[in-house]
């Protein structure tokens, strides 16, 4: 929907300046930012970490962290100036007029409160009338409806729903208003259809009338009028959770955050953000930690829900593909400034600012080929064997790792019973020396379990892993020690995988010391070489992890993995926590190191957009099994399995019909 400029803006930011006070003086975070959002419009602010996008969003609702404060400019919401508003006016604005879906569900949901209690808190804090619903166009629907029903905007409660479904069943079985009786089977089907449409705490009385009449009841108005008990607070909580896409919402409301998956926790935050029916919803990286299929499902649901409510959405993201796919208007921020702004498709097709060009060039969701540097070096995929059944390596190949019929069963105890859970089921593949294979799949598909077995951190229940022709299960302690030198991991989280008490020198030097490699002076020289190798200054070794950015920390993790000159590196979601430009730099680095050192990579990821840039071959895992294995081009161009097609279709920006042109010479790094 393109907004008319004759319409009054919902949010208008002009020349916004935000600074943070430090021991060294004022540090500007946002400088002269401008942004306009109209009612019902979707806008995305795109930029890397430190660009000022989240600071801008937090300034809108006066939630700047620490010493942050607005030092200049204007923020007007529905014509009211926010920067000079009183504390009470700001409190009234939050939730009721402007909702927020924060980035990290685990740190933004209270672990000792049930999900339902936290939704109740949002309703209570905003004095929401839980008995009435709000929909875009509901008032006009009540006026124009041919069905007379009292208080048509009141919400249906549990007791009312149960009674209405009973009335529907009886009227169908007995016949009503001249309609003949129907069979039990037909009545049951009609009741199931009405049951699905009437959501406790979400469906209004008018909508319930329509659902009952569509199910076959001749005149449902009197039946609904007879049910005068409206939804209560618990009903409304369940309704909000159901609207956010949580099944069995009444039961889920009683559960705690640790009992929810990542996607379910994100849906709970969406329910809280929309609880008071705000006119603007700020979604700060709402799906950054989720699998692509879960991400697409949640974003589709959020889009439908906000459209139904008439809510404008401000996305904060570093994913250009997601932004272009979900937002009508893009705002690109760099070092605190808005450097480009305009319609999403226009910016994607013809980026003007050099930074925007770099973003488009680096966006993995918009990439169409493997990273060029590896191709130029001749690192091509040849014939990497990967099957679901257990055949060995092809003759004449140099396979550094061969996995045969790998199975891992975990014993799960609970409620006095013990159950077997098969995390990996008869997986076989081989990794050719000097190539990259990606193991992809959603959370719970078994890919990380395979990686842990390959690193000899878990024992398989069945099957074997051969490294350089030797079965890992036959290794003695000294041979296992040597194996750990030759196979190294790079873990997902650069913040959690480095010891905060160790200097960078000690972090990189530790594996050398443990394996008794060289003298102290030689180890120091090796650390310097490794820092050069990952393009970090040698002065970095005197610093600590908290002094480095996420990209710098991941470079340190790579340097540590390279310290012992390994032959195979297992990259477990090694770039998923990084911004798109930093991600592009790390992928380029991994490719260059592979070319220079002849490394073999097993790349564990749920992000197929990254896979296309880094991998020679791909194995797709689902429910512990490899369901498809082929070259990267084959998987992307002609996927055989429906599940693979679903994964590919869920990549943000994958279905955009706009192709960026003229960016061949742009260096994304």
C-alpha cells in the first residue's frame, strides 16, 4: 500500500540527534536522522551494529539505555511532540499507542512468570478493556451488518463459546427455521469448522454470528444475544496468544518461557506488543535467531495480524532481504546518519549510496552464486559423496572424512518413564579434502549432533566416522589427542565461546601450549602470524574479548581454530550471529584461508542463503535423516524434495522479483 502524502503522518522524526555520555565526553549515536511513517505503513530501518537503528527506535519510546539522551531534533507522534513530553505522557504512549517486540525473547521474558501472567501485565499496565475487540473496519461492519446482534464488538468467552457450539449442534441435528435435520457426521464437521473460527478472547460476537451461520445455523443472532457473559482476563490472554499463532493457547498461557521454543517465545512477545492494540509496532530484529521456515511463518502471521488491526510497523533489522520483502519503505542508516531512504524495491534495484551498495552486494539472501574468490582460486566442488544409505566413498577420491550409517539415540527421562529419542538416523556422507560441505536443516534436525559426534564430543549409538581412513572409535588417548589437533571447531556465539578473563594472546596461544608446540617465543610469533592471517592488528593480542566487536571476536575464534594447523574445521553456525557486512567479511576470509591452506570445512547452518556463498555440496537434514544431497547449484536450482523447496522459499528476499544491477565491482567487505 502506497501512502498518500495528503494523509497526516503517524510518526514524524526530524533532524534527530542522540548522544551517550562517557568518561571521554559526548559520543553521538544518531545524527540528523529523518523518518516518516503513515498509518498502516510498514517501514524498515536497515544497518549494521552501531549504525544507530536501534537507538532511533528506542528514542521513539524514550527507552534509551544508560546515559543516552535526545540532544536535538523532533519526534512527533500523531502531532504530539515526544521529546518534551512528561513521564506520564510517555507511559501512556507506550504499549497503548506504540508497541514493542524486542530482539531477544529469553532476556525479555521473565523466567519466573508464566507467559499468561506476562501478557496480563501488558493488559493491566495499559488499562485495556478485555471484553471488547478491535479490528480494522469493525465499526463499519457493525453498522452495515444485516445481522442484528447486541454489543457486536464484545469478545466471546470460554463459557459462551461452549454454549454456542452446543446450540449449533442441536439446531443442525434437529433442524431449525425451516432447515431439515442433518446427519451426525455433517453436524460434527460443521461444529469443528465453527470451533476453529471462534477463538476465545479474540472473536467478537458479530464474528461469532457469521461463523455459526456459515456453519449452517439459519439465524444465529438470537443465540449469540442469549450469551451475555463476555470474555474475562484469562480469555483475552488466550485470545492474544492464539492471534499470535500459538496453538492450544489456554494451556500455553500457564507455561513458562523455558517450556517454549524460540519461535513460540517470539510469538509471545508479539502478543504482548500488540496486546493494547497500538497504532505503531516497533519490531526490533524480531526473528534474527530463528530458522528460516519459523521466521517466515512468524513474519507472515505478524503481517496478517497488523494488516487486520491497521497497525503500522517499524522493522529494525540488518537483513536487507527481510527488509525489502516485508517493508514498503526502506531507511538505510550508517554511522548514525540516514544515508538513503525510499521505496524498498527501488532501493534494492538501484542503490545510490556506496554503503547501500555494499549492503546489497553483501546480503546473502540476495546472493546468486558462491563467493567469487574461491572460484577464481579453482576451489570447485567435484564429486562429494552424500547419501542417506551407507555406501562408501567413490574410488579415486581423497576423502578426509567418511561418515557411515551414523545413528545417535538419546534416552529421555520424565514422569517416571524413559523414552528413546533418535536425534540422528542412519546418516552417511563423505567430505572431500579441500572442499566445503554444508549440513543444513531446522533446529532439531540433528545437524549439530552430527557435528559433535564428528568432533568426538559424543559417541554414536551406531555407525562410524573415519578420519583419514581411521575409525575414530579405535583411537587411543594419544591418537585422540592428535586427532583434536587436526580437527578444530568454530562455534556459533563469538560472545560465549571466548573466555572473558583471557587476553586475546592467551586465547589463541592456549591450544599451542596444551599441545606443547614450540617455545614461548615461537608461540608468540605464531599468534602474531595468526592475527595477520585473520586481518587483525597484532596489538589486538593485548586486549580482551569485551573490547572487541562481534566480527573481531569471530576472527579470534577462527585464529584459535587455525593455531594447530588443522586439516578440517567444523563451523557450527559460525556466522549466524553476525551482521550482514561482517558476515560477508568472515565468509570471504574462510574462503581465502581454504584456498591458502587447503582446509576442508563442514559448515553447520540453518541459513541456506549463506550456504550458497560458501558450500560446494549440501546435505539437507530433517528429523535426523539426510533427505537430499547434491551440489550446491543442484540443490538451489533443481531441489528434489518438498522440504528443501520450503527451506529455499523461506529465505528472506528469495522471492523478490527485483535484481540488483551494476554491483559486480562492489566489494561487500
